[in-house]
């Protein structure tokens, strides 16, 4: 809102005329209110700039042990009360003229936090949970190649980078809840659009009912198959992801600053930590719920003889997107009803003390102008102010290095566990989820709690980030150790147990030479001799049955399985052999520490970013930071880690003569490359935090009675009696 300029201002908040407080303990900047009927009591009244009288009756902005003005008795608020600021700004919760009294119970910082947490949970569950879970099913259903599915995933980050500057700049100076509400609505439309191809295509028909064959029974699909017209649906998926990116852009820029503006400075990190914790729990729920839906056949109500283990199975990938889309549309309605600022938040603006980095030429003072950032012509100047802020620049670079590690960790963490501990893909994903939820979610919340607990200023917060980065840097040396590969005939050793010459594959031996085994389908089995085989055919198995105890297939008469160890045993069970690695607890423990300290620094780093820039530049600064983090960290992170991991591959998939995905990794090489990548980025992050700490120049200490120090101890808090319709509740 445009604010008049004059000589009287308190911490950047302007008044058109000096306020004459005749009562003790003046409360500058307190929002007035207009009542339909005169309030009772003999309290004092103070004329405000717009002619509205500030009554001595309790204000709807909060509660206090010592009222500003003493009234004879407390008058309850009437049903039709409306929150109005000193300059006539509507502060009631509602849509247009519809502002019922019952809605004002939610017109608090806790109410905003709840709805924003639901929105961030839905975003994380959809984009980082469902998408990663169903991408393989979508590839199979719509005949997509890996690079095409990669474009689908990248469309989210592309949209975010395109929209961030516009949204953070104009939304930061506009009505933030409206930007947030419309963003969540667009995100919901993206989810519904993503599920649309299921309903516009015909029924899914498996191209072949060929099952994994035993010796002499292998079948393979011909390589020369015409490309399916369904691959064109990738553009629909890309558009859906683009809408996801557009909708989520306001959430992590405007949502953070809206929370920060409407709570006390020392409570802000806790609110933001709760908000980001919900965003981290979302993907965990997406993995669990999405995996559950994938066990349901995509054509609901239609019977099929295929099992979920079949390579041609397609699960009900679309259900999660329908539910998340509908929920996003519903949650956008209450967010759209919030006012531009919450009742009572003005006192936090008055009490706030700037911790912005002080530029030598004093140009940082330009951002304190109330009219700064209202037009497009201020955009270049705003960018220049941020570029001249070295603390902000190095915090962005440090965030990019941490984002690279987080992106690489989330993408290849399950694959690392799968290879090291010989787990199935679903087991590894579940295991990793159980590891990330307490470490990632707990670290995120704990970071915000520590900033609040010790009431850290900007320089102290950067030092906390530095401590966390150094701790995770030391813990990452655990990747010096690894679990040995499970023996696999023809891949890690010869069929007779001897070493492979030169590390070359040799899947054919005398025991399976007559079976006519094909390398098209990888289906590992574990022999009773403790050795894995590429497929039942490569193990020389001739018959199959089902183990009634666990439902797994048991292959018999396996000529390659060593019967000398267990006479008459020549059997193999579907799946990988179980690893008995003694280093497993140690690896998991230190991986937990790495994840914990990586996420522990996330909220403090975000809080430091908010504090080292001017108040009017906070939303825009977060937008610029997100662009840097995504372009330098989020997008190239998986690529950098992926190229490292690919170097440790032992067995590649063969798709009609073309190299596909990797089936088996060499554990020692995977640990070594993970260590190199992790160390490189952690050292960079540590360096950036050190430079940011050294270059930060705080403003001179202020001794104003409403300073940050005064507002952070209980005796100096400015509070008022709680009305029947609370406008602000503290933790």
C-alpha cells in the first residue's frame, strides 16, 4: 500500500502527523479500529491521522499483562466487528464484503501457518513424491524414453526460474495472500492436468504376455517396434509440471516473507522451520502413498493375470494427482481470504530493527523508501542493490552447493542403499524415506528452534550455518568405507568362482550354454550357494514353483547352482541375495548425521538471507536466491552426481544394441565417487559461509526503546488484553 511520506517515522513506518499519546507507555504504530457502536469505559482516546479514534477498549491485535490505557471494565467485541488499520486498510479475513466473525478465529499467524503448511505439504508430495514414484510407470504406459521423462521432471524447475523474478518482485510489494492463493490454485490445476492423459487414452493393453523364462523358455520382444503415438502425451505432462512450477513459485518466496512480517522477529525462524518441515514430510508421504497406488492396476475394476512384479505392469499412477489437485483447489480458497497483513502485525514492524548489510556508499538506504519497488523502473536498481551485497551473494552460493548435495542425495540416495546393502528398489526407497523423515524433517525444525532459542543475530546465524556445514563435512568421510558386492556369476566373478579377466562380462558358461538365454530381461535370482545369477535361465533352472510362505518364485533343477555345498539343493529364489554387511549400521548412522546437519543449516541460512537485506527487498531477495539455487544447484545437482555414479557401473542394460540403465554397480567405486563429490561441494559451501561471515557489516547498534533486544524479552513486550476474536497469538 502507498504510504505518505513526512518527517515523522518510526523504523521506516510513516505517519502523516505526530501522534499525541496522553497515556503512559505509548504504542506507536498500533492499528486502530472502527466499531459500529461506541465502546464502553472511560479509557482515553487518541486521534489518528485518518480521523479514526483509537479507543481505550481492548484492541483486537493481541493481549498484554499491562494495558496501554486503563478501562473500567472489559467490553466484549460485538459480532459484526471489522478489523481496520489506521489508514483504512481492511484487515478482516474474508472474500470481498463477506467477512463473517467466525472466520476471524483463523485470522492469526498460526492460521496462516496451518494453511501454508498444507499447501507446502501438497507441493512436496506431488512434485517430489508422486512424480519420482510414478515416472517409470508413465514411461511404460506412454512409451517414453528416459530423456523425455527427464524433460518432464525439469519442466518444474524451468517454470520456477522463469517466474521467480516477476512473482517475487511484484508479489513482494503487492497483496501476498492473493498471490499465494492463486499460485496454489494453479498448482492444483497442474496436478489435474497431469492426470488427464489416463482418461483421454484407451485401455492399457500389455503388448505381450511373455513371462520370465527358465532354461530354454526365454522370450523377447522384437526390437523393431513402431513408435507409439502415445509418446505425444509427454507435452501434456510437461505442461502439468510447468503449472506445478508456476504455482509453487510464490509459496517459498512470498509465503516465507508473509510469515516473517506477521510474527515477532525471534519467532520467525520457528514458523519458517515448521513451514519447511511440512514441505519435507510431503515427499515422504508421496513415496508411501504413491507406492501404495502403484500396487493397484491402472485400469481399476478390470481383472488381469499380471502381478505388480511383472515388468509390463502399470499401476494406478494417476490417483495421487487427482487427490492432490482437488486438495490444492480447496486449500487455495482460505488462503485467498487473508488480508494483506494480519491484525496486530504493525507493532512487529515498529519493533523490528534492521540487520541489513551496510554498503559503503549508503545506497542500501534507497530500499527504505516507501515508494521503492512500486514500478518496473525500480527493478534494475533493486537487482543492483542485491548484487552489491556480498553477504547475500555468498549466502546464495552456499545455498546452491547445499542444494546440489540435497538434490543428488534425494535422487541417488535410494540407489546407493540398494547397491550397498543388496536391496530391491522398493525396499531401498522405503529405507531411505525412514532415514530422511527424522533426519531431514528434524534437522529443518531444529535449525529454526536453535535460532529462536539463542536469539541469534545475523552474524551468529551465519556462524551456526558454518558449524553445521563443517560437521557434515567431517561426517561425509564415512564414505571411505563400503560394503562388498554380493557375488554375481558372470558379473563380479566367473561361474566357477574365479575372477573375471579384465572385468569383462561373461554370462555364458557350460552349465547354461544349451539354454539359449537372452540378455534382454534382467531378473536376478539368488542360488542356495549364496551366489546371484542374471536370470533363472542364466542359473540353468528348468522348473518353477511358488513359496507359499512369502509368495516368491522358487526355481528348481538349476544346473549352475553348486550342489556340492548342499547336496540336492540346486535351487534359486527370485530376487537378490541378502547382504550381511557388518558396516551397515555405521554407514547408516553417519549418513543420518550428514543428512541431519545438511538440513539443520537450511532454515538458519534462509533466516540470514531475510535479515541481511532491506525489509522491502525480502521477497525479491528470496526470488533471486531461488533462481541461483536452482540454476547452480537444483538442476545440475542430479546430473553431477549421476555422472559420478555412472562411472561405477559394472553391468549396463542392453536395449537392442543401445546402452540403457545400469543394473549392477561396483560398491567400492560408488562410495569413492560419492565421497569425492560430497567433499567438493561441502568444502565450497564451507568457504562461502566463511566469506559471508567475514564480509557481513551489521548496522550500528540502536538504542531505541522498541529495539529488537527489548522486544525479545518478556518484560518489554508490547501486548494487549486478548479479545474474544483473537487477531494474534504467540507460541
